[in-house]
C-alpha cells in the first residue's frame, strides 16, 4: 500500500511550466516587435551616404600657404554607419585643389599663367586629398527635423604640388633667368574638429551642412583648412 502511494506521478507540472514559459516568450516577442514596426525600421548599422561640395578657406599660422594659394572649392563623399541614436562613424574622402596666386612669389615678379604656359610648364597648383574617419555625435531631440552634431576625427592626407625652382644670375652680360618645377608628393596625418546640422526632408533624404577645422601635419609650413560643406544625405 505504501509503495503504491509513493509511486512518482506523471510530470504534468513540469510540462505545464514549459508550456507557460513558451507562451510567455511568444507574447514578449510580439509585444516588443509591435512598437518597432509601428515606428519604422530602426536598424542599427544601416549605412548612410553623404555627397557634398563647399568652400575651403585657408587657415595657417605660417602665412606662406595663405599668401601663395587661393582658397578653393572642395568636394566630399562619405559613408556613415550609425551605431546608436547618438553615435555614428563616418568614413569620408575630401578633395581640395588650390590654384596659385602669383603675387605670392615675389621672386617671380609679374609672371602669370600665360608665361608658364609659354614655357610648357604647369600652373604650380596644390591638391590635398584627405581620407579619414569621424565620430559624429548628434545632440538634441531626435524627433526634430533639424538635429545638430559634433564631429571629431582624423586620418591621412596626400599633398601634391608643382614647386617652382628658379635660378637668377646677375652680372655682365645681363642676368640669366631659368625656371622649372619639382613635383612634391607627400602623405601624412591630419586631425579635425567640427560642427554641423542634419536637416530631414523625407523618409530617406536629408540635407546637411558642416564646417570643421583641419590641421595638416606637413613639414613645409603649418597648414590648416576650414572646409564648409553642404550636401545631400541618403538613407
């Protein structure tokens, strides 16, 4: 009698607990998925594409860069990877092409572009291409159509320039004047800090405007740029 009383019962309670747990997990999944579908696809790591152009004033403690070259039009292409609503990594490429100001070469006097061309020489222009990574830090309410942000980052730049080489001999007979070029091609690092604003104009389309101060680590002179870029954001 006692042995029949102590016989283990079927494990109904364990099965009931498993069914209850499965039901609870299913309800939790449904409830948590509903707000996401109602708000739209808030997908992390979904890339954004930025394309823009602007103006790059020259800022340089050493006035040689600023005296010899004009400020330039700049081009930019970038891809951003949002890691959260308040943090985005942006890989970007910028291109700047600076034309020379001949009054910046006092040793060349009144030489102009036509003179260089007559000698079969190129304009001693300077191009700077930067490739880097920025941390984009939006702030303020995310639901507003305009959202400001900070930028901080760095990367590498390549500077290319036709540097003028001149030779003047003074004496009798009169001086001999020779002019030529050497090609400069340097790669080094840069750092930048900036501020901008993102303007939403559609579900997957927006405008952006940003400006930043860029310090170039170049041995020729202390060089800095302040490119101001306006463009489109896709996605």
